[in-house]
C-alpha cells in the first residue's frame, strides 16, 4: 500500500474527521458554486441563469472537482468568452 494513501485515510479511520462533516462541506460548496454562477449568469443576461446555476451546483455536488471543472469549462466557452 502506498504510504500517502495510508496517511490520508488515517483521520477517517480513527474518527478524527466525521464523514458527515465532509458530506456537509460538499453540499455547502455546491450551494456557493450555484449562487455565484447564478449571479454571474444573471449579470451577463443569459437566457437561463437558473439552469446554469443548477447544472454547476449539481456537477459540483455529484462529481466533485472533475465534474465541476468540466461544467465550468462549458460555462466559460458558452457564456463568459463572448
């Protein structure tokens, strides 16, 4: 087993970090991402700022960093890059 993987899992194994806290943190990040995306899309007067906010929040919530980066790249090329 890789040493970095073993040391990264230690706080969860010994109960130092509650897994529920990490889930709550993921939900908070998704809400913040959705809010700022909505504000940006609304200020740029896009057709559907709620759709963009929901898609970005959902990507952030379900797919974490990789999904968020893919969704942000799509948002950047479709909306921001004008």
